C-alpha cells in the first residue's frame, strides 16, 4: 500500500489525490461527508478543505494512524480541524449501529480487493448498507482497485454510476457531472489554509484545463455503468458469502 505517501498536492499528484478533489464534480453540495478509513490523513485533509463540506466524519479502526498523523506536517492539522470528527471503530459495524445517520457522500479509499477481509467493504450486502445512509442525491465513492467484479457489483446495487480512475461513484439518482462547478471549486480550494491553485499562474491554469479535459465521461479515466455492465457479463457479483477475490486472486481465477 502507499500509506506512507503524505501529500495533498494535486499539481504534483503522486498518490491519486485527484480522487478526493473530484468530490464536487459529482455532487453540488456535499455538506456532510462520511469517510471510512483514515490512513495517512491526506484524503481527510483534501475533503475537509472542500469549501462545500461542513462536516467530515471519519471512522478508523486503527488508532496508530492518529499517532502517525500527529508527526506529519502535511496532515497533522486535521486532528484540530473543527470540521472533522474521528471515531475509533470498525466502519461496517459503525454503520450498522447508527442506522439514523445520513450523509451527502460516503468516501472509502478501499484496500486491494484481494486482501484478507476486503469483501467486508466491497460486497453487495455492504453496498446496500451504505445506500441506507445516503441523503437523497447522495453518492458513494470508493476504490475498486480495478476489480471488474467490484465494478459490476456497484452497478448492480446502484442504478446510476461510473468508474472514475479506479474508483466507483454510484448513486440512487443520476450523477451530476458538472465540470464548471468543479473548476470553480478547485480555483477556490484551500488545503490547510493554503490555496491549491494560483489564479495568476499560467501553469496552474493549464493544469486545470487538463483536468477538465481528461476526466470527462467517455474518456479513458471514466466509464459509465452501462458500459461496465456490458463488459463484465462473465463476472460474478461480490457477496459476503463468496469472499470476493480473497481466495481466487492468487490462483488466477479472477
């Protein structure tokens, strides 16, 4: 894994940080966000910096990450950010224990689909649980680590969605792809109080132009659910009782 890559820099993206920066591409007002898993804190730093986000709830099972983050200047400010609440618990268990909680977006930078117990955060049953915690128009944005089975499962549980790089963004309602809004948000973005882009910089303007061009549906970075379903007719869904790919990956069966 790349847990050691502490970076929220979109202009020198070395950890796929474009993904949390893209939240406003899919949702106009992601006021309340849930993130399952804290890891290095880089994603938390970015999401909390989104000007539309009012609260970020993070559920993390391993308190060691908090101790590590406290030592890293790039991310340690999240531990005192008033937008952020960190809960020490298992993410799936916490969702089950809090059926009343609703969010505009649930975000998970899920681990590799073939690692032990990964199915707990990828299965059809888990996706249905997450769906119950979304506000109307809410999105679930999570890492498939390029698993076609995971992508097919996402498009089966949710009626609308697409692959964005190696993530799936899915919803009960059509995804609101809005590039003008995304650019406006990026131009006003501040991470840890520092602007992410310089409006007077030609290089920064060029970088934003490239983002608006490269991540449109139909390009190599984005595939919508109808196309994903057509390409994965031979793939079984991931369920709690088939262990996803944990047993099959190393046998070249997935």
